[in-house]
C-alpha cells in the first residue's frame, strides 16, 4: 500500500556505478585520489552495501529497483531454465508469442520505485538502468540499459573481416569471423543483420559492403550503402548508419563503427556489434518513444546496446588493450555528455544515471593487479588502469555534486564489489563425479545447454553462475527426486560442497552454500536454483557450467583476459553507498534502497 501520496519539489540524484569495489574505493579515498567521494562521505554517510544472492548485476539492479530479492522479482541469473523442457533462456527479457506475434518485455516482476513515484506524479528520469528494455512508461523520461540487444538480438556480437585463412579458434569465436578475398585491391562482402523469412526459409538480412585497399598508404576506403569513408591503420570510423531489408515494405536501421587493425600483409577489420539506430529503433528503447531521437539530435549517434563495451574481441586478441580502452573512453564520453545535457533540464523528482565503466575495466584488467595470478600481465602501462578509471568516475561525481542545492539528496552506489578470477570450477563435472548427474554417453562429456544428460537417473544439475537445481518430481519434466528424498539430498549436497577443495592446492573452494528455502520467500522461488554456491574469491563457476555444460576436469586455470569478477560468495563482494545526508547505515542492503528513495519523497510502501 502507498500512503501519504505527496507532490513536492524534492530532488534525489542517484549515480549507479556498476562494480565499484569498497576495498579499492576506501584505499583510493585514503590516498587522496577520490576527492569528490571523500567530500561526499565527510558531508553525509558512507557504508559497504550488502549485495544480492547471487552477486550478479542483472539480479542486484532488479533488487535495487524493486526492493525485492530474486524470488520476489523473478530474475535469478543471467542464464535461467524452463523446468518443463530444460531449455535455457536469458534472465533479462521475456519474448512470449501473443496472437502469432513475438512481444518483448522485461522479465523483472514487482514494481520499481520509479513506477510508484510516477503514480504519485513525481517526475522520474532514468538513464541506462539494467532491466529496463523495452522502456516502460513513466512520469518522465527513460533510456533503456542492460538487456537492450544488438540488431541481431544478441547481447553484443562483433564481426571481424580478414583475408587470413580461418583457424579452429576463428570458427569457435564468440564473434563472427568473416573470410574475405582480395580481388585486385577490392573486397566485396556484406554486413550481417537480423534473421528474416525469405521464400519461407529463415535467412540473414544483409547489407552490401565494399572495401578498397590502399596498402601503400595503410588506408582503406569503405563503401557502405552508397556512402564512402576512409580509414587509416589503427583508427576508428565515426558511427555509420546501416539498414537491413526485413520484408517487401519494411527494414530495420542500425549504427555501426569500424576499426582498421591492419591492411598488410593481411586485412584485419573489426566491426562493432550493430546497435539500434536511436533515431529509428525497432523496439522502444526510450520513454517517450521519440526521446532517444532527441538525445541523438543533441549529441549525435550513441551506443544503444545495453552492454555497450563488447569484451570478447579483447579476450580473443582481435583488438589490443589500447584499442579496447579507446572504446571504453568513447562510451564514457557519450554517457558524460548525455548526463550533462539531461541535468540541464532536471528541476525536481528522481534522477538516476548508470555507468558500467568500472565493471568492464575490472573484468578485463584485474590481471594487472593480481600478483597471485600466474598469467598476470607485466605491461607496466596498464598497471594502474583500474585505479585511473576510479578517478575518472570520481570526476563525474564531482561534476554532478557541484550543482547540488539544499533540496537535493545525492546517492552514489554500486551493486557489488570485485575480486580475482583465477580458476574455473565445473560444477556439473563435480555433480557427475559425486553421483548426482548421469550422462547418456559417458564418452562424450563435453556438451552444453544441459544436453546429453540422462534425466532418468540425474538428481541434480548446475546452471548459471553458481546455481544447483534438484531434478524434482512434479517441477522438472523428467524429475525423479520426490519430497521424501529431497531433504537427504540437500543435506548431502550442502556438506559435500562446503568440503570441496582444490586438488592442486588443498584450498577450500566454497565459502558458503545458500539453500533456497533459507534465503528466498517470494512467489517465484520455483523459478530459481535450490542452492546457490558462494565460491571463495579466486574461484568461480565456469563458463561451461553457466550454460549447463560439462568438462573433462573439475578445476582449471582461468587463462582468459576476463580476470576479475564478482560471482563469488556475496558476503565477499559488497558494494558501496554514499549519501549526501546523514542516514542510518547499519546492516544496509541493496534491497533497502527503494524504500529509502520513496521515503525521501514522503511515500511509504508496505510489502508482503
């Protein structure tokens, strides 16, 4: 129930800084490197902010918005499953087919605090918050964030054009590696767009792309849809509009950038994921719907992809650290310009703005901080990269803080902290070895997406970043664990997981195991795992486990550039919160924020 519905001139500005870690933040404040956060702490309040179980952005920001845990808002992980057929889906969006048409809507249940504020005619301005695609109607303005796909419907798939012969690694890439042929200095190829029906068959829409090579000057002339522009080696293009025909009278519009890595002896051309064109998005990415176009008119084209900085190209060595950071800087510059622009017209109500810069940087550059990582990088020019971006975010905070008046409350918070990701743990391999999971073909264990599992014998399986599900009778389609067995199996699993050690070092791997019945009380509890495994920092559920896969070993070294993470025991990775006024912070959790914000506008909410 909502009481004391008030209209007032209060102002609350919230900056959501994904991944801001308390240990690093406190260290840099004490070293005098974050003067604006230091001033905010001294003026008001600061504490470490307990995160969600699990400590995933998609879960934590949903809890931030609604004040509910995962069982209350229904988002348990980036990867979830349908127990009726064991199929996997992303936790960000739903795509039900209604009257023959596919509709897209956020998966998040529960009511956001900006929805409640909107009902009370409090203006709300929400920019890039995760779980907001498609944009909802609010009393104000919104730009969608994490969950907004690229034009292919992916979370961000790059392309890479090369005249080199393709290798096995190219064929297994998380991007699209396109083999092209140089014909007397001219390459004729295409950009690949969304799937369409052609003559009753599914095909990819395409847009013609011509590349004219000038190796003598290390330049490339790119012709795209009748427009030409020149690229020099080691440079980026500006945003380029592109369209794909999706039917006799329909098309979809996107924007894309190019980076020329090399032109001799072989062409290597990186192409970003194709973002929705903010002037003509195929789905609502803003509220009002034309708002994304108004932003573009003011600052030019900008990233609309929910996770704007694509990381797999750096992991695979398609681009260098230097080039990757150029794109990070481009995104941060866009966001800062939008922030400045929108603050000019902000007079009252809620203003929320989200930055994912620190999250991306720490995922990819933690290896320069971790002296226990045997694959630690020794390139000194990147040793302080993580710290430098903390300082840049502090500058953003300072710009916003300059405009504060007595009626404004400023909050800076993060969803979780960070730590080292040194080793991958294959949870389904462990369940197999412990006798809880069985395969149809024991000779072929390297499968994904819960394929190849003998459900007639399997009692438990792993999915997502630390989730373990019982194969329950009456819930899973081929479930075999009945109520009489459930308690015993849960007790066995809990004790065995807590006893798990690294065979190479003897170290304990698991810090805590969280049974669902002890941490979740909401209506969607059956959509989530029966256990969440809280790994000790350094260990993390493997990429294969996240996708319901197996491997030949239990634990293996993480050799990827993705070397920092937060998918550990949530107690080990709290976030931070700074408030420009004195408040009680004892036991503060991210699920408390919604009620705190509503109370600043004189609105109380009673939740069941």
